[in-house]
């Protein structure tokens, strides 16, 4: 019998030894893993396996949606053109010839294989394609949490499974994203907490290596796990205070000076990171008590977020700017008025002092295209001193005519010289 797969007529797409992938939206919010695993390839392979298996995929899909960090359903329509393999075993075999030792791709293939192991059937492989690839990742797995994790998932129901579990739980991690990934390998979060709570506590506080910006989906995944754990077991112990602070973020306004804001500050999160988490988390994985976008609490958090980041002298991560723009659009008109203000521009205008040219550039297109009745008032809140040399960077993004128009619209020469 021929191996099960999609139809013929396509080619592998490799460039410079790296498997090409195009679905960049799949990695939004998972920045810490972008240099570790080819997430697009991982999701594409899983979708390919689901499209070609004769097994029922429901349990696998539910498991991935429930517990996996970066899984996202990938459209299969052009997978043949993108990669060119006809069946899964051919990917394993031809990958070695074309991609060589690209560790990001090896991890992606190994993990996709592991998370779909119950869907893989003998007719998806020819000869020793499967066992040969497992031998390869075994040889490469020393000190590699991603390959160790793939091997554990592949073999956990075999006699070697207990030994692999012991290896996983005894690994010492120095990076936040690695210990979070280790936790994600466990079906039972309570078991994961018993194994990794000291490392989680340390690597989510003073020894943290993963910023909030660019990684909001990772924090959201972890908060959802903490919430379920709290409901079943409780996070009342003193050494659980940080985890308890995390689960307040989707449910309430964690204001400066409040108990949990102080806990997060004491764990080395900045005020900007806290308000970003507090605001952006409701757009990620919801928990049962996640506040509504239309609630007055969400609106008040959005107002504080906009004030903090528009007034900041720093240039921010692109995902932070995207969130800022989305809030200004979402709350252009409040669902519930705040202090008599009809929308977010009214609520922030008295407290805005634009301090960063890049922030201006990100907001310029949003405001210049605004055709609401209050658009001129909105433009006036973004004033700055054109004589201050830090704003000279605006001369490049704007052609002369557009720069003159922008100066007129924003009344940007506020200097008294």
C-alpha cells in the first residue's frame, strides 16, 4: 500500500537551509519561542497530519487547544505548494537531506510528531523513516528541553517513559520560556507545579528572562493554568502570592498601590508591564471570570494604559503599539461613560504630553484618517516642540509637503523661542 498523504505535484520549499513558512500571525504573542522553534512549520505539520489520518482527530484537537502553548489551526489549502511532501514519512526523510541541522525546524517536526502521535499510522511511513528520525532527535536531545519534551510525549506510554519523565523533572532551567514549556508538557498541572514550582517562581520574578511585550500569549496561557489550579487546589500559601497576582490581571483593575500591583513590582515587573498585562490579557485566552471589553473596569484600564504609553519617553514593542491603536479605536466611544467622558480621547486629553517620535508616527495614520466630528480635538492632544532636535527623525518618514501638513494639523511648534 502506498503511504497515506496528499496528492503529488509539488516541491519542498527550503531557503538557505530553512523550511519556509508564511503564517506570521501564528507567532503573535509568542516572541520568546520564535528563535527556538519554527512555530509555523509546527502548526502546518499538525494540520497536514490531521488532514491525512484515518483516525478521529477530535481528542487531539481538544487536547492541543486546551494545553498547548502556541498551537493554532493552519489552513491546509496550500500546504502542498509550501512544502511539497506527499506523506509524513517523506517529510522526515527529505528534511534531513534539504534542511540539515536547522535546530528550529528539527524541534518543530519532532514536536508536531509528538503531539499527533496518536494520529500517526504505519501507512504514513516507509521503512525506518519514523524510527530513524526518533534516533536522530535522541542523539541531539542532550540539554534540549524541546527535543526532550518531544521524546517524552512520543514514548510516555512505553517502558522508557518513566525514565524520560525523571529526566524532564530534574532539568534545571535558566530561561523563563523553557520552564513554562516544560510545564506545558504535563496533562496534570498539579503534577507540573510539584515538579517546577520553585523554578517557576524564580524565573517569573527576579531571574525572569522573558519580557511581557511580545509574549502576551505566553503569559495568558500561564495565567489560565494558574486560574484552574487555584480553583481546584488554591493559591493561598505565601509563596504563591505572585501566581495569585497573575490571576487578578484578567479579572480586575490592578491599580498602582494595590496589593497585587505591589506584589508584581516586588517581583521585578515594571509599572508599564503591569498595565500592559492588565489591559491586553482580556484579548487572549479567557478564564471564567475575565472581564468584558464593554465593562467600565476594562475602559478604566484602557484609559490608564493609553496615558502611560503615550506619555512614555521610550519606544515600545510593535505589539504594544498595536494594542494601543486597538484601544483607541475600540473605545472611541465608550460603552459606559467615565466621569462624563464619551470616549477615550476625552478621557485622556488633559493628561497627554507626547514624548516619543515613534509613538507619534504610530498614532499619526490612525488620527490623520479620523473623520469623526471630534477629529480636530483629537489631533490637538498630540502636540510637541518641533524645535526640539529629538523630533528631527520625523523629517525622513514625511515628505516635505506631508510634513508641512502634519505640522499644521498637529500644531506641533509649541516652543516659545
